[in-house]
């Protein structure tokens, strides 16, 4: 899935040698948001790493591992999309280039609600699917090591989920999800649905389960 930028989006920029975490902001976009110009102040360097969204506590190790990456356990549901900042992305620019090629860290689970008055849905599995992690750029194929994980994510819609609309939950991409369980909250009354199925989930892709 393409990364689409908006003016005002913020990233953490790290110089590969000093490792300082500097905030850069999208000043302008082009190509329908697929390209962006960032502004900020950073040390001169031959190569850079970057993390979206900007995370003040993120740290770059001497080996190019970014720590402090987070996929939120609690996410706000957005019809046709996902919560802003929920899907982290990492980038690397070498050989004096300042062109950052961002790669998504997470995967998307898509679903639609067929019942009225649903205000929250919790997705849980046997694997860690949210929380904090370290990420290595790995030549554009990010690898994840979950350090403070949760086996669930919870999406909330204060005014209720819209029937028939598609929603997306952002998760870390295990090779497959097993023990999948959905818990729906309908104005404080909870109904648990347990499909008990397994299906593959890949980074930077969308998997639909209903």
C-alpha cells in the first residue's frame, strides 16, 4: 500500500554517524501525496535514517536499528482508512543522497461491520501484533523485533461503526495469525465472536477477514 503524505506530517530523521533524532515536517507534497518535501534542521551527514511518525524517544543504534517504534494497541477507527500515525514506516538514504524511500513496517487487517450500534472492536491473536519494537531497514524489507508487545489491538468509534464501510487495523506482520478472536462492544454490551482460523499476513499488505 502506498504511503500518502500530507502537509504537516512529521518524521524523525537520524544521521547515521551521530544518531541524533531531529524532527522534520512535510512542507509540500506532489504526485497525489506520494512524494513530499521535508524541512528541518539536522547535522550534515553522508547517510540518513528516518522514522514515520516523529517519535521523540526513538533511538538509532550504531548498527542502524531504530528502537522506540510503536504500533498503538488502541486505535481510532476511520472509515476507509486507518488512524493517522498508526502505521510506522522507516527509510534510508545513502551515498550522499537526501531522497528517503519509506517502507511500511505494519500490515493492515480490513473488515466491515454488519451490525448496528458497535462502538469498539478488539482483535486478538496468539501472536504479538502491536506495541513497541525495534526495526531494521534491511535494504527496504524492514525486519521487526517486538520488545513490548501486545496480542491485541482495539479500534473504537465514538459515534459507532458505519455498517458496510471498510475499516483497517494496523498490526505487526507475523507470518500468519492464529487463534484470531474478535470482541465487539455495542454500547457497553460485549459480544465475543471467535472464528478460530489462521491466515497469512504480510508486511505492507492488506488482509481481509470480514
